[in-house]
């Protein structure tokens, strides 16, 4: 059972954290930051949550909301219960808290020498945003969009949350927008620009999202042009392809002369490509996505 921590849990929380993080002392040549935290203060602030199993606290974490982000801190599972899915349950709980509070993103970090944690968060649908020295530690920072609708009801949200495979992974994120490679049969190099939150009409974008939209579409089109050297670049809004309002997204598609000759132009071209249903090679998509990622970050 996952619940809010109580004052009487502080000693068990410290024991859980010490057991989980002490194996990293040798790698760091010092105590991990999680072992130096004032857990009395976090419990008093209502930010600590624990996993209780048969009367024993076997896992804990801190949750702190800031703006539209829920920060996850000091997630720990006692060694005897690691590998049983408890850490994953804690992350699901954090996402449920964020969703119920209307938050849009989960963020956390770990030390770069804690390679097990880096792998765990990556496999849990988080994507790495940066690596830098913070508070004297070399840290890896992660982010994960919060799925605002139930899994299976929105492809765009499922892809953003990592519950469906996304060839090439997330390419870029900024100010509430995501860029990724298209999963449909629109050709290698077709990128999708979409809001991180579930928006079904352009009119529903907030002011910051609307301002970012134009610049990000311009930058994405420029990167597609540089990487693909196409005859044309189509930028089209998709929101009602199923006949019902869906997650707004823009398709930035490089078009070469061969595609025009084979499929035609404009909407006819895209319809014909869907009819042909020829998906690009996943390896080529991954390579293209990595090159695009480098240009966005450069």
C-alpha cells in the first residue's frame, strides 16, 4: 500500500534510504545526496510517501509540485524488495498524483554513476534532458509527460508517455511542445510537432504554447530541409483524421520528386502514402532522429 508518510515513519524512511543508497558510497567516494536529506522536514511538509508491505516500509519517495511539474525525489526501495516492481508502482503512483492535480510533467534526477537508476528511469518511459554538475554531483536529469487521458484512447499521448513504441524516441521538447518522428507511412524524415498535453483544437492552446508553436514549426521545417534536402517541405495540421477531434499535431514532411511522381501532391499525396502503407526502416528512423536531435540541441 502506498500512502502519505507520517511522523512515526521518519526512522524507517531513513533506514530505507540508507539501505538503498549506501552501495553507491564507494562509487561516489562520499555519501549520496539522498542520505543527507532532512526527512523530518519533508514529512512535515506532506511531501514524503511510503510503500508499506506487511507493516514494513519497503520504499519511499518525495513528491513536490512546482508550477505544472511534479518533481520526484529520493526514490528508494530496500534491497530485499528490489526487482519486484515496487519502484515501478511508486512511479505510477506519482503519475496518478500529477494527473489528479492537473500537472503536465514528471521530473527527476539521479547521479550518473548510478547506472542502474539511469536504466530504470529510461525503461520507465522517462527521457534524459541533460547532464550537468548540480550541488557538487554529476547528475542525469529526466522528464516524462503526464498522460492526461486513459492509455489506449490517444495515440499521441501514448507515444509521449512511452506506453507505445516510438522509433527514434523523443527528438525535442520545449515549452509544452514535443517533436518526434512520425510513426505512420509518410516517409523517412517526416517529423511530428505536437503539444505535450492533450489538446484537440488550436484555439485551446494557451498563450505560451501559441507563441512557441510558430517558432518551433519554423525550426523543425529548417532541420528537415537540412537533413533531407527535399524538393518541398509540407507543414500540415492534423486533428480530425478519424472524423472526431483528436490530439492536435503538425506533420512536417519532406517531399522529393520521386514521391511527387509516385503519389501526387498535397492531400492526395498523403492519402496515397497511407494507402501504400510503407513504413520507413526503424534503424534509419533512429539514425535520422539522432541527427535531428543534434541539430535541435546545437
